[in-house]
């Protein structure tokens, strides 16, 4: 249950962040806004690391077996950029819905093919049907 609550909070925060970042972008630029987002995230993470204890250190990053996993921060910069642009172009509701559908489809494909060290899942028609229903809901809810 706690995982569901955390996921709900995450989704809510992502929606609010997208709107905030788009607002900052309108008064600056997309890369200034994105840089500020990433910089403030770094500050918050460093503070949290100092406050919660430092069981691990940055030197452990060099021991990560699959080095491509370290691209998460770079991907985060492009996530910030694409969220800002999508909210600006199509609005927060449509952007959030398309983003969530995209996340769902890609996450399911990652599971199906066992990519990036994730345990491979079996294909299930009911999950495919669920994705189709979500896409139909997106079209019904907001498409002009």
C-alpha cells in the first residue's frame, strides 16, 4: 500500500512540477529553466544525503557494473525539457496523460523483454487490453 501512496504522490508532484517549470520557461528559456531544475534537485539530494546519513559514498558510483545506468541524470535533463515543451504546447492535462501512457507502454516493454536487468515478464493479453483501454480513455478524455 505504501508503494501505491508514494506513486500517487510522485504523479501529483510531476504534474505540479511540469506546470511550474513551464511557467519559469516562459520568463526565461527552456535550458535556463531545465538547468535550474536540475541544480535545485542536486542541492535537495545533497541535503537529504547529509541529513539521512551517508551509508554510501560517491566513489561507489565508479563501481556500478552497468555503466549505462549512470545516464539517469542525463535522461532526467531531457525529461525536464520534454515535459516543459509538452505542457507548453498541449497543456498540462493532455501532456500528463500522454506522458503516463508512454511510461506505461515503455515500462511494459522493458518488462516483456527483460531489458536493463529487469526480470523478464510473460506476455499477457489482459495487460495489452488494459493499455488499449487507457489509450481509448486518453482519446475520449481530451482529444479534440
